[in-house]
């Protein structure tokens, strides 16, 4: 699934399937799903839920946060680190051990914001 690592679009399984279909003739969508499940189980691919509830797949292995557009269901990587002090505060104030941090931001992406602002004109 090297193809997934070359895209930042957080594709659905169906989009991954059509992206791979050129290179792997006869590849079935079921095979793509099964491979994705294995990769998610290994922690090599992350499953991300979009605003519409559809599962998207993320081949970026680095810890990162997401911006989820509520209009087009797009998912963008947020290139910021972890908010300072959040993890240590949580661990101090509760008996929890944090292993990773992933924050979802929700709103409108650029193109959706533009079309929302220009509607009615
Ligand atoms: Zn959008
Ligand atoms: Zn991502």
C-alpha cells in the first residue's frame, strides 16, 4: 500500500482501490479492505472518521492532528505539535498514561469557506 503514503488526501477504501487498480489488475475492493484492516492493526495506517462518518485512511506515520471539514468531509493534516502541557496536565490530574495525542479540529476548509461566503450574491 505504498500508494497511500504518497497521498495526503486521506482517501476512502474505494478511492484507494481505484488508485491501485491501474497497477494491480483484478484487485478487489474486499482485498483492499482486508489489507487496510491489517495495516491499521499494525499501526502503519490510521483510520480517521470524517464528518460524514465515512472512514478515511491515513498513510502518514508521523503523529499529527487533523482538520475535518464539516461541509465537504475533507480531512487535512494539521502541521502543529502537541499543545504544551496538555499531556502532563492530564496525567497529573488523572491516573491516565498518555501514549499518543491526536486532536481533531472541525470547521470549513478554504474552498468551502469561500463558497459559503459568496453564496447569495
Ligand atoms: Zn471543505
Ligand atoms: Zn492525516
